[in-house]
C-alpha cells in the first residue's frame, strides 16, 4: 500500500464516521442531543469519566440512543 492510497482510505473512513450520527431521544420522542459519531468517539477517548456520567444519565432518565446514518 503506497502513501496516497493510505491517505485515500483514511479520508473514506473519516467521511463514513461523519455521515453517522448519535441521536439521544427523550421518553416522549423529542431529540435531546444529536452529534456526529466521530465527536462522540473523540470525547470518549479524551474524557472517559464524562462519558460514563453521560451513559448513566441516559439509562436513569429512560432516554434512548441510536446511531443513525444520514444519506
């Protein structure tokens, strides 16, 4: 694999991650938060403690979360 092919593959992966979104919905169906998947992954890597707090909050408030693909 040469350098230009590697950069092309990395670009495709980043594009795929930005197309997918994490959506957190309240119990009544309203969207509470929506962000690109890559932001969520970077946030988990940077601050795992905050990610745990958000996860606990989602489950205790009976919110649902999904990963959606936008076309």
